[in-house]
């Protein structure tokens, strides 16, 4: 229908401080994005984390269940 869909892919850092700084950067991008947005990637934190809760203040989750992923042959986190 002519609308623009913005897709953002991220890989957040391993520390909370890094992730929060990166989320601030994502928020600045979102401030200048119009229309529907899909944010995806490796967030390196659980869905109940402060970082995800902050993102959910601006975005809507498409799934309430996060798949378990982890490197190796035994994905448990």
C-alpha cells in the first residue's frame, strides 16, 4: 500500500551498561523513524530484563515466549 516498513537488526552488548547505552541509541533512531518498525536481533538479555521492558515502552512485542538459544549443542538460555 505504499507505506515504508523499517527493519532494525541489533546485537546488544554483554553488559547491562553497554546494552542500556545501545538502547538509548536505538531510541534516537526510533525518534526519527515514521511508520511501522520491526526490531529484531540478539538482545543478550532475558525478556523480563530492564532493557527489554524499556524497549517495550515504545514497541509492541510480537511474542510472549522467547526461544532458548545458546551457542553449542545444549541451548538452555
